[in-house]
């Protein structure tokens, strides 16, 4: 529990990742002390540049697959410690499963010892290739438990099961967010997710890779909106008895996304169609009724606005970007964006 009169201390496991670094920044902005824990297997220390010198920020290099014993009381534990992009989590699937299961168990036991609230970053991947559309939290999913994505999908499902066992038994105060496709600055340029892939290819003048015919759909949530949802979920009382979807219910085909990125970057890149990966979901769209009712939350950032800020990030961070349409170069500025 928080000590009266003192700022809370929040641990962010996976805090050097794309989402984790944004969460660290927002928690500091809200007056918390932040302990960032990361193994740096996929986390990037550059993501922490805006906060690394903050007086209330500290960093611990540690793999959550091993028990953790922080040197201070902890009030909040945010578990974002797992690679979320298929190329990264499939590179070492056994470690991915260990992170989801053993890592979550270690952090749950820490929450129990500290009396800390615990937030689990789960995923829309628990729904697999869904038969129900849009996906609501009561849907139990259609996951291939032996396929190449199972280390992540089933790992996250097992982590959710442990979280709710801890909650039902009164061992810890638990909240579980099922996160849908999120994008924005600090995405890794080679993380294999569709937004970063297409933007980087467009800026480099390379063919845009679309798997299948591009008719599969996704719902894209800008990172600031997602982080706001995570913070609201952590602080809502009482804890929800089940998971909460966090994502943008606006649905786009992958081909529509590619065409929008080509338009926004002014790139002359062509589109290249490739075979669809195994178990790639055909449709993905969250039902966010529970988040609206419990958290009074819904995304605010339109896709075009969020993409403008994301394109600007990659223009600045990629050393080998070609001049992909100078007439589009100041798009973010023209929209009045930072």
C-alpha cells in the first residue's frame, strides 16, 4: 500500500520497451518514483533517454524469470516484461514462455509480499484467430496451442490464469489489460509489426510488404491513449473481476493502412504481397464497452494524426531514410503536432 504523505513507488517490468518507456514517463509526470526493470533482451536503453536523469527514476537490469528482491518498498507493479512482436518472441520461444509464466509468477509473489497492486499487460493474442467479432472479454478465443505463436499466446493465457487465481484467493490486488495493436514513437524499426514495417519501408523507398491479400483487419491504438488506459485500470477501485480490453475499435484493413502510409509519406514504393504467416488473425477489433464503463476510457487519437507523429519519429531516428516525398515532410507540423 502507498505510504501516507509520500509519492508512490511504481515498478515497471519491461520498462525499456516501447510501451514500458512511455509508461515510465507518464508515471513520473504523475509524481511517482519509478523503478524500471529490464533484461535488455529486446528493451532499448535509448527509449529511456527522456527519463534517465530524472531524480525519481532508477534502472535495474534484471530478467524477471529470476526472483527479484528490490531494495525499497513497492506500491505498484506493472508487468510489461515480454517481447510483443512475432519475430522477437519467436526468436527464443522457450524464454518467451518462461517470461510469461515464471516472470509473472515472480512478480505476483513480489506483489503479495509488498502488498502492491499488480497490473498484467496481456494481449489480444489470447483471442487467437477469432470466430467472434468484435472480441469481447468473455470470448475464450481460438488459439493454436502448438503453433509458432503459441509461446506468446498460450504464455499470456497462462499468466492471466495465475493473475486471477491470486485475485480470487485474496493474495494480491490484480488488474489485467488485454492490449490490442498499439503504435507510436519508440517502436523498434525492425520489430516485425505492421505499422513500423510499412512506415520504415515507405521512408526507405522499399516495397511495402503485405502478407496475404491485405484484407485482414486490425485496430490501431496510439501509444498515449493506451498508456492512459493502463494508468486508469491500475487506479480503478475495486479491481475488475476479469480482463479489460484496451484498444481502438476503429477497424482498418492492412491494405488500407499501407495506402494511407504511402499517401502520408509521399513515398513511391510499390506494394509487394507475400504468403500469410501461420495463425495470423483474419480480423481483430476490440469491444471496449467494459473499459468505457469501468474506466471512462476510450482512445482519442485518430489514425492519421497518430501516424503523422509516428512517421516523424522514424524520419528523425533512421539514418538511411531517403527523401520520400519532400512535400509531405512537414505533415506533422501542418497538423499542429509536436
